[in-house]
C-alpha cells in the first residue's frame, strides 16, 4: 500500500503512526528512530 505510513520498532514491535522524528525514542523500549522500519 503506497499510502501506508506505519513504522514498526524492530526491537519490540511497537507501531508508530507516521515517520518518527530524528529524536524520537520508542516509548516501550527506548530505542531511536534508527531501530524503526517502515511497515509494508
Ligand atoms: Zn521499541
């Protein structure tokens, strides 16, 4: 889906709606944006 913009934490599978900001931290495990990847 081209309009899907869900990002998933690769550590804990937390789902974030929209691309995380550069200083975003996962609210569950505390990793940064670099540990998120866009969901298919
Ligand atoms: Zn996480």
